[in-house]
C-alpha cells in the first residue's frame, strides 16, 4: 500500500479519534500501515484496548479495497469487540482481531456500507474540498463558497452557498438518499460536480428553473430544490 493510500484511509477514519465509534465507548488510538495491511488499536475510557488488522486487498483482487469500506468495517468490528468481551485491560497485551476472519464470520461486511450520516458528511466534505475525500472534483471558488448547511429532513440537506459572481446567499436542497431505492446515497456521488454544472453565470436560467417560490429561510435570499435534479 502506497503512502497516499494510507493517508486516504486515515483521513476517512480520523473522525473516530476525537469521538467514540458509534454505539461503543471505543476510540481509535493507533493506526499503522504495515506490509499489505493495516493495524488499528481501539481503546475505551478505562484504557481497555483491542487490535484490529485489516487487509488492503481482498483475495484474488488486484484493485485495492475502497477507502470508505474501512469506516463501516470499524463500526461493526468495534461494536462486536465491545459486546463480546474482546477488550484487554490496561497493562495487558491487546487481543488481535483479524479482519479477514471477521469478514468470513459475517461480523463485518465484505462490501462498503453507507449510512445517512455518511452521505451527509460526504456531501458537506465534497462541497468544502475536504481532503478526507478524493478531491478530483474539488469545488470551484469562482462559482460558490459553502458557508453552512441544515439537515431539513433525514432525506434532504440544505447547503448555504455564497455566490461571488452574484452577491447573495442561496439555499440548495440536495438529496442524501437515493430517490429510487430510498437508501443512503453512495459516497461516490459528487455534489460539487452537479453544482459546477448548474451554477453558471452564463446560463442563469439553469438554476432559476429550480427556484422554490415563496420559500422562507432567514439564512438565505432564495431556495432552489435540486433533490431530483442532482
């Protein structure tokens, strides 16, 4: 695994350094790339800990495992370790959990998992050009600047954008769930690419077609509904 790949995974998992992994008291307290795998150490407030080894490639697959797979994997593995008494006390060597074994036993999924929280985090990170997300589609500062957001419902987030070419603040409603399946949107969806296409000064009617008439929001001058378009 190259250093850049290790950086991508660590950036994706960094949220679990400062806050507990969901449904557990564990935080990520160690992360090392070694050979063709990763080694993570998780610890609770009593300094009980456990080690988790994870692969970078699945058997017989040449393409590296998708970065976002590690986020769902850590959630499942941490909850299982805590629930099943796999934590070692402070001063004792940490038990080691093998990721491939946990996959085979059905503890962690073989495929990437996306929750609604992941989708929301992804959209906001993408619009900010957060380095936690591959920034091949980084936002265009000449078109907009993200200044805030509000999750209006579990399916819809309103992003507040300042438009430098037309001095005003607008609210853009984006879907964080897939319209057809009702499931959280994949973290491979690029909100910024959609906005770059519609926030064009040369074609103001492209955005105007999505105006929500009489929408009242003290945080912006106008609201546009892109939940079905983007």
